[in-house]
C-alpha cells in the first residue's frame, strides 16, 4: 500500500519495525504472565483486538474492486492530483 517511489525502502523499514516489535513482545510476555496471569493476557488481547476492529471500521476506506493505482491516488495529497 506504499507509494511506488518509496515502496522498497518502506517495506524494508516496516519489516525491521515488525521484527523489533516481535522481539519486544516475545521478551515481555513472561513478565505479563507473572503480572496479569493467563486470563489477564487473554482479556488484554481481546481489548486490543476489539479496539483495532472499531478503528478499522470507522477509519479504513473501502478498497474492494480498486486497483493499486486507484488506492494510491486516494492517499495522494490534493495538491499533487
């Protein structure tokens, strides 16, 4: 979903951020289990999932049937169109 000009650099940065996030979460899960317990971890995960579902429903545009170029055009600033 990144613009064509920065797609390769952006995908590399996003991959790095994903790996960093996975590392932090993996290292912190034992602490969360000690602090919150299994039920607390499940509840926290459910709350994050519900929050992201609500955010996605209200703020993510519908892209069914659109080409990648049309989606990119939606995100381009008005002055560049």
